[in-house]
């Protein structure tokens, strides 16, 4: 039964991830929390009116850059899903390096915007939005990880 489930999972995963859009991570958040990411951020941050315009302008700039990284992450996952059954050393190396670079780029983006947020709302609120972003990213990563099989998972089930 587990073998059949994993075969179906790979088939579904390939189809699901090949149909993703640049809103994929936002749709995951919407599905989990029943609210948009920005609605959650607004409720969580409670930015004072005097700082609100500058903060949300900075947030929207961050989101534009973050969405590009999210789109790249989805492309990496699509590549993995498409090549899972015939993964070679070369394709695994390419996917791993792209994934590591994407993660590093995301951390650089957070660092860049921490400084921008800090100028607008101070260090406490800047740290708060970074903590929120890390939580959202972890949630999305967890959901995506649950949807894709580990390397060699299908082969391990076949031998049991």
C-alpha cells in the first residue's frame, strides 16, 4: 500500500508542481491560515499610523524580491519532480546547488531588508517582521517538503 501511495505521490507531485505559479507560496499560506500573507502581517505587526506608509512600502518592495526567489524555488522543485525517477549525479548536483543558492539568496534578502525595516520602524519591529518572514518561509517549506518524496524513497520501498 505504501508503495502505491508513493507512486501516486510522485505522479501527483510532478503534476502539481508543474502547474505552479508565482503565487504558489502565497496560496500555501492562504490554505493553511485562511488569510493572505499580508493580512497576517498586518495583524501581527500592528505598525503605528505614523510609520505605516513607509513600513508597508518597504514590505511591498521586499515581497516583490521575495516572490522572485519563491518562483525560482518552485522551478527547482519542478526540476526535481520532473527528474526524480531518473536522477543522476549531474542532475542531483545541479538541483542541490540551485537549492542552496536559493536559500542563501533568501537569507541575503532578509539581511538587506532588516536594515531597511530598522530605519523605518526600529530594531524591535524590524526583528519582528524578520521573525514573521522566517516563520512563513518555514511553513511553506514544510508544506512543500511534505509533498515531494525524498531521494531514493521509491527505491527503498521497492526493496522491502
